C-alpha cells in the first residue's frame, strides 16, 4: 500500500506490531484516505493476561510510524 508516498506491505507493518511482547497476532489492511492515499488499519490480538490500554495503542502507532522513517 502507498501511505503518504511510502510503499509498505501489510505484512511488514504486521511484523513490526507483532514484535511487541504484548501482542500475539496482528492483521493490517489499507483503507483509502483522501489526503494520504491510504492509511493502515491494524487489528491486534493481545497475549493472554494483557489488558488493552492507551499506552499499547500509542506503542502500535509509533511502531508503524518508524517504518515510514527508515
């Protein structure tokens, strides 16, 4: 998918998110965006005993953003 001029695969983003120790599985789809071309939407399954939190949401966002900077 093309996100703000950067070519990324959903598998690449999924792999980055799953690298977090609290994440069990992740799935990513591209969704059309009028300005950016596409945006990535992630579906994340946490490991047993891990509670969802705003911190985990921000960690998944920042992990995905790092792919754009490389």
